[in-house]
């Protein structure tokens, strides 16, 4: 369950449904190794707010009677002016309670440390407060925390997509390893280290910032002003449970 992060935006893969792979698909590929009856569904849709995720995805997820539910939600809310991380956590608390009451194990992913990320860095304090609330929720409902905040590797720019809002394939791969280890699952994924890049001159950095603002920031602002979402008209890429095989297979 979730938004663009769990849908896999930034991790382009033509052979995957919707054209994106992502950390959740990578985790499912590992969970399904050597398990003939393993089935995986991905209900996440880009642009969704927490209330939309819970309203649209929670009951369909529970109807599947899953052994494991992962949820990453609230990020799109936190980047909006005036959002309240405590109020968001109260909504999520009730939903996680429903999941565990239904017999599902829950993997609850928190937000990454966005201190050095352009634009997003301004809401770092809200993310930190929200993350602390998530730890309380996890402890209350015996859920597992997928701790992206402590994943220092994500501070490398190569972990992020060109839009600086989503993760690159390298970022999704790194997060998948973290999630599998949080679940205490044996896996075959090996850590990947970013290639060292030459230092950028300030002129190059400024040019890249202007290109980014034109191609990604301004369109995002316009969608907010027009009350539009990147997920308008988009459906879940894996609404029906089934086996999943990665590109390597």
C-alpha cells in the first residue's frame, strides 16, 4: 500500500507492469524465491495522500487476507503547507490496528532524512516528528519499522531520480535490502556502491538546478494550484495477487 514510492517511480523497467519496478517489487521477488504458492499485489498509486491511500487501498488489501502488508504513506501530505504529522499519525494508527487485527504482519516504512534534498529539505522537521509517531505505532501494534531515516546511503545524490523527489534504481535496490533485513529474511541482494563522480563546478550545479526547476518543480507547483495529481487516471499496477519475477529471472 502506498504512493509513488511503493509504485516504484524512478526505477524504470519496461518488463514490469506500469513500466516501473521499485523497492516493493524487488522485495517480493526475494520473498517468492523457492516458494511455489507465493503471491504479491501492489495497490500503490502515485500522488496519493494518506487519506486516499487508506480509503482506496486498505479494504482491498484486507480482502486479500495477506500474511504481510507493507505501507508507506503520508509523504505527499507532509510536503504540503500546514500539514500536521501528529494528525496524520492518528489516522495511520487506526489503519495499522485494523491490519494486525486481521492477522497480517505489517512493515511500516518511515521517511528518509531529506536534510540535503532541495525543496524537500524544508519539511525535514515534520518528517522527523512523523517518524517518531510511526515508531510508537509500530510498538503498539507489533509492526516492523523499515527505517529509511537511518539509511545514510540515501544521502548520495545517485540514490535519487532526476526529479529529486523519487529514488533511482540504486536507491530502490538499497531500500529493498533494508526492508528484507528489517523483516529478517534471507536474500540474494548485494549492496551496490555509487560510482565516484568528479566534483561539479558551481556553474554546472546552477545550470542543473535551473533545468530541474523547469522540468520538475514548476509542473509540480502547477498541479498543486490546479488541484491535480500525478496519479489522476492511474490504476494500481498489480491489483490482483500473483507470482512476481524480476528482470534477472
